C-alpha cells in the first residue's frame, strides 16, 4: 500500500494540524533480513534517479516506457520524492513499506509521486526542467524499545497506534523530516500522531502506547539539469532506440 511522506513546509504542532493519511503496509522487507543488501554495499545509485526521470519523461511525452535499467532488481521498500524550483518546494512524495523489485517499484512510484500525490496537482511536462528527484531506499529496520528509541537525522520512524475509536493507524517520517523541521523527538512523535489521524490530547500515556519501528534510508538525488548532462542531452526515447 502506498504511503505519503511529509512535505517541507513547516507544520504547527497543535490540535489543528492538517494531516495526510499514511497507511503503511508490511514493515519488514520481504526476503531481506533487516533490509540490508546481501552484498553489504549501498543499494541506491544515481542510475535510479536517472531512471525515474526517464519514466516520467516518457510518460509526459506519450512515449513507450524506457527499457529496464542496469541497477539491481532486488526487492526493497522505497520512496520517490519530486521537488521543484530553486527553493526545492515539495511537488510529490509517495512510497511503500512493502519490499518491491526496484525496477517495477521505481517505475510505479516515480509516476505515483509525480501524478497521484493528493496534496498536489499532477506534474506537467512544462515543469519537467525545474524538477529534482530523490530516491530513498529503506534499510536496517529495527523494532524500537519505546517511542524515544531513535536518533534524529539518522533514523526514519514508523509508528503504529490505536486512535480514539480503537482503530489501528500508522504514520511515517523519513529520516530528513525532523531535522528539516527543527523538531525534537516529542514534537516529531506528536506530529506523526496528528498525521495518522489522532485528534485528542496527546499525553505521555498515548506516546508510551505507540509501537515504533526505526529504519535508515539510502538516499540519492538528481536535478533535471544533471539528468540531461549525464545523458549528453539525449532524450530517453532516443537512447533506448525507440525512434
């Protein structure tokens, strides 16, 4: 199931906080103990960012999808984030906690995050030259001892909790969110509860009832200008021999 990540706009931490539904799926990646690459090396690469641009470029111009890319096709949870302009405003961010083969996963979520993030209108081809893409591959999943057993800037966190009606809810922030917002751990947890739909007063007992999973993210980013330079200004449709 898709999960929407939090944007870069600063959020006020009170009961009126607007939240984006975040219904994560399976926490632990399938067939990968703790989400660690079997080689022990970094999984994420600039080729992945390049591929996301290829996929979006072909879609927006009505071309066939690009050929399979050269990087690993092992399964991992992942997020794709699009930002726009010099100030790098969030333009879309969607991912999944279910481990997906990277070829199909990045192909799916490069489009989902650009076109289906409910907070924004779909990206159009006029915006393409202003975009920057980030790929986050999620690794090293660990069950935390309690709601404070994680490090700001190092860990992303996913919480599970019961709302006022006893329904289970989930919410997540990638590792970069808390430091970008200038939040401490309590502020981050309270914001996640609001994001997940908890509307009542947040007490220490509510925080203690949370089940928290911490994880790390291998992240790579690329601007459209870097994408063109990397490919010697050759459009993906030409590089793949489709015309």
